[in-house]
C-alpha cells in the first residue's frame, strides 16, 4: 500500500533505515582497543566478567550508565511529511 505520493514499500524502507542507523550508532559506541582494570572515571575496579563480555571496556557499569544517559539522537524525520519539510 502506497502512502500518498510514496511508492509501495517506502514505509518499510524507512523502518529498516531507522533500525540500521540505530544499530550503526550502537556499534560505534562499543569500546575498542585495550581495556583497563579500573574505571577511568571513578577509579573503581571493573569486574572481570564485564571485561570479558566487553573487551576494551574502560568504565564501570555505573559510570557507563551516566554516559549512556547523555547520548543525543538525531532529529531526522524520515517520513517526509509536508509539515516536517516546512520547518
């Protein structure tokens, strides 16, 4: 079913693009390089199981949660409505 002036399958393409962008963003935030045994922010020891699960990790769970809370997402409107194009 086409939505107005869009072609068939356009909504599915928008959904796939949105999910793909979110996955790419999450992968870009994964730690890389050598990890540390102590958190670089608070100095607490990072549990061995966390270091094994995420090689390259440099923060404890509590500090990483604080970092994750400050992540901003883009405000791209993929729907292409007239209202979004006029703003």
